[in-house]
C-alpha cells in the first residue's frame, strides 16, 4: 500500500506493502479518483458477511451484560487527567485484559509539564504513564488508540454510572470509556474465534488526551509511522463517523502586577486582574466565525483579597482552527497580546506577563486513503444493519496526530453518546455491542488486505 501522505518523511513505498493486495490497491485508486472530483464519495461496496464473521457477531450478541458490567466498573473509577492514581488503576485493568489476549505490554513514561503559575497555584501537570500493547502477525498492521483519562476531577459531583433503559449516564460513558470497552470486546471476539493470534495489532492507551496528549504525542506519531491503518475509539456520536476535524491549540498566561492596599494606597497598585481583563477582551475578539477560528478563555483566577490590589492573575485559552496557518497566526497574535500592556502606562515596567502556548493537534484533513477507510466502515455497518452518517467536528482527537504524519485514521469507532465534558454525558447501551461488531469485522477485513 502506498501511503498518500503530505509528509514524505513518513511515506512508505508500494513495494514495501505488496501483501496488501491488488483488490485494495484498485479500491484506493478509485477512491483517489472520486476524491479528486467530488471531495468525498460514499459508494463503497463490501462483500456479505461470511461464516466466520457471523460467528464473531453472534458471540458479541451474548456479551452486552459483560460489556455493561465492565463499563460500570471503569466509569466508577475517577480517571480525570490529573488524577494519576485513578488513571493508573484503569491502565492496570486494561493491561491485564490485553495480556490475557496475548499482547506484549510495555509502559511509555509520562512526564511533568511545567507551566507558568501565580504563587501558590502550581499548575504543573504530572502525567501518568501510557500503555503500549502489541502482537505481531501477518497482513496489514493496525494501530488501535484510546485514552484512559476524562475531564472530570476527583471532586466533581458527576462520578457514578447509572442506567435507565437503553440510556446510560456517567463520566466517560461515551468519552471514551464506552469506546475502550468496544475496542476490548472486538478483540475478545476475534480471540474467541481463533482469529486474533495471527494479526499484527498494536494498542496504545494514553493518559493525557483530554489535556492535549502533551506527553503522549511523540509516542502516537512514532507508532503511526510503523502501521498501515489507525483506529480511534472516540464516540460515534449519534450514529455518525467523523471525517475531518479542526486543529487545536491552547495557551496559559500569567499576569504579574503590584499589590497594594485597595483603600489607603490604591494608586500605588498595579492590578493584574485589571490587565488580565483587558487581555481577555483582546483574545476573545480573535474569534471569527466566517473563517472558522474560535478562541475561548475558559478558566481565570487571581487576586488575594477583596481589599488588595491583585498582584497576580492567570487564565487558560482554548483555540480551534480549520487550517494550519490560522493556528500559527493565532499563536503570534497571542504573543503580541501577552507582550502588550493595556491598563497602565507601558513604560512603568510594573505589569509583566508569562505565557505558554502549544498547537497540540493539527487539523485533520481527509485524504483518499482516510476516505477509503471511512467508506469501508460505513459499508460494513450497512451489512450489520447500522446506518452510519458522516460529519465534521470542531473537537480534536489523537487521530488528528496520526493522520498528520501519514497514517490513514478513523477516529470515531466508539459507542454512541452525547453531552461529553458535562454532567449530561450519556450513551446508548445497545451501541456497545453494535460498535464492537463493526470493529471486529473491520479489523478482520483490514488485517487481511
């Protein structure tokens, strides 16, 4: 298979992948032809399910109870990105499960990410280790990805799994603990049918996806160059697969001023909160819906007391952008704003700003190969009675990282759900088995190409 990547450094020649087969090559050429004219085609036809695939799906029909039991167990373990103990507990559970399926396990070290902070706030991030499970075999090499962390800290009131009929609720049921269960049971189905042993599959479970995969990015990109297809188990939303995604960036800035008494020495003070407010207005005004660039100052804090001119204030920024240059331009604008003083005379030298910026996810742009993978998945879904739509998203995933370095990646294979990142997060119970069936057949067919 020839990887149609914009990054030639990570391309592989056709000769290195002769085992992929003539059938796939011809389909890729057709996909590229249609892509060049219409941008997107949805006319892939897949052969009917064979006996082995019917056995896979039949076994999964009997597993809903087990899948739901596991999902409840892991949902009730808080694994907020900064809760290292909880993330490690989840990593241990999945490590044991994957070892039982014959995978070799290794640990990829997390790191401490140092951030500028006001005195006493200490925003440094201690990231838990990541899990890499692998097994060698024949055929195409598949990289399966998922994240162990959620956005909910240990003190969040939203902590427990619950169910009402075909709807389940809880932190991570769709983003993406439901997806982790789907991935695991797809592999279990293949193992149960004696079809896992001869396949070349790597599973990478990271612990920092919700904070931008800041320490796992290098591992994801490294593994991407060693595989043929990438599968990510983010939620499939309301029966929809994601084709393209915006790029993501983030920034943190800390304004330092000068404390003084708010009554007796107000004029001598230099309020960091006042300067922060001016900067926030400038930053928020960067949002441009026509170009697709959005900026959100999502967290602010600062000050010491009501009657003290604030000596320090800080904020976190979220950035979304459709095209790479827009992200670069936005970071340049951030730095200009951080370097300016809006609330006091510039030459006073008493207002300073520290900053940290990171374009942590490139935009995910569709390619002929990623469209081939998307359309193949939709076609298999139809064979299973699943009608899957297609959408684009402003949210980022690790699939954006792997596709950017040349790995065709589908990043929405998890269970259905909505309300992610809120106490309204929910998922459809019956989608657990549905998506596990979809993945089991998809993995089987991709590995054979």
